[in-house]
C-alpha cells in the first residue's frame, strides 16, 4: 500500500524530469509562436487594420489557451504514465553506474573476457606443444633404452663367446704342451 502511495504522490522532480518539461515547454512555445504580428497581418491583407488587430488578439488568446491545454495534457500524461518515477529510476541507475568501477561503460568487460580467453587458449596451445615434445622425448628415451638393453644382451653374448674362446685357448694350450 505504501508503494502505491509513493507512485501516486508526485516525487521531487529529478534533473531529467525537469529537463524533459523544459524542453517540451520550449518546443511547444516555439511551434505555437512561430509567426510574428506582421506575418499574421500579411495573411489577411483584405481586412482592415482594426480587424487585423482583433484577429491577432483572438489568435493570441487561442494560442495561449492551446498552449496551456497542451501543457496540461502533457503534464497529465506524464503523471498517468509515471514518467517522473521512470526518469528518477533512470537517473539513479546512471548514478550507480557512474559509481560502479566494473560498469560496462568504464571497463569493456567483453574485451577483458576475450583477452583472458585468448591468453588461456594461447597457454593451452603452449602447454599442449610442451606435452607433445615431452612425449616425443619419452619415446626417444624409451627407444634408446630398448636399444641399450639389446646391445647389453649382445655384449653379454659376445662376452660368453670370448669366455668360451678363452677357455678353449687355455685348454688348447694345456693340451698341446
């Protein structure tokens, strides 16, 4: 109930609301008073000067009344649609954004996200390349180890042959003497 009371009571005019009303009043005034008295009299050249004067006064009264009616209708429409409240909320929102250091207008969050994303993607590519190099080195080392094991077996086979030759030579030397 208090909320409806706030909406129906006229809030203090914010600067945006005041600017809207001033702009409307200036716009309507310039539209309704666009012609001078001389221009008006030129529009009725077949009338006498006195008739032109009376027509001009009547014109001024009608314009004044029309101006007031339009301003009243505008004010009524603003009250019905709660333009003042909306403009106050807009003004408050703009103020909050001006105070917010993370406001999208002050720091382009989209570009920050893209920059971070690009950096992380570059890091992932770099780490993936390091991982591939490490796997290649592991494969090379594994191949070398297999080769060394095979060479050791070959050497142990040669050692066995050398030992056999040595024993054969010793046996030959002891038999031939």
